[in-house]
C-alpha cells in the first residue's frame, strides 16, 4: 500500500527522532489494518493521545490535519493513536508497549543524548549520540509490529464531520473567536485566553 515515505515525514517534522519514528511505523500499520489510503478530505479520522512528535507522522501519512478537522487531540499523555476509516467503518487503536521503551531498547541513549545536547559536548559524544539514535530508529522501523505496539481493532464512535461556527467578538481583547470557544464572564462574551483558561497542559 502506498503512502508517504519515512523521508517525507522527517522532512516535514524537521529532524529524526524516536518519537516521529514510532508515529510513522504506527501510522503505516494503522493504514494497512484499516485498508485506508491517504485522505484528501475527511474520509479518515485520527485521534491522537499526546501532542508529541508522532502526531506529525500521522498528519503526513494519513492526510488528517487539525485544519481539516479530522485530526483530534485528546491529550492524555499516552503514546497512542486511533485511525478511523469513515468509508469502511474499520478502526484501529495502536499504542506503544512499555516493554519497548527507548530505555529498554538502548539504556545508554538518554544519558548520551543529555551529554550530546549539552554545552560542552565533544565531537565524539555527538557522533556516538547520532549512531545510537539511528540504531533506535532502525529498531522501531524493522522489529515485528506486535513487539513494539499493542494493536486493537475497535468499534469507535465516529466523530461528526468538522463544523463551521459563527464568530463573536471578545469583549476584552476585541478579537474574533469561534462560537464553540466562547466563554461568558460577568455577562460578557470573552475568548478562552481572556477567560484565563488556556494552558499547555502541565
């Protein structure tokens, strides 16, 4: 089955890392298990359970994006992704196994990364880091899928298609805000930022 390559994903993401590699492998498995092709519109839906690197791989491989409304972030802090094919009704949830963590693959990697990213890293440390990084990514790309992930075929509630909302003007900052994100404070229509509700999640 044809979908964008690992190199396409790295080019979009900006660098090679274990996170985007997990996402690429999981996205490919999800596409194959659901019989999907890349979505030009809203034929597919992706639900991601963190806001980390693997999300970029799912965007590139599946064609699902936040802008189209078919990439939904449920930020639970889990390395897990669900792909739903609206046409076939097939869906799969894929999560990384704790037993296949970066620490389990290569206990030397994280300390080496800390040194390589440090202000006084030697050329040898930087080179060693790159060699360990590529070995980890190669393991993620080539080991048996069931060794890396739990893969569950599921029957999800299919999210409704994206909606277009009317806009309101925030009484505090004066900017336009979608009706779905409006808050009421002291009888006034305000945006989430002016309501003081927005955080990154930690």
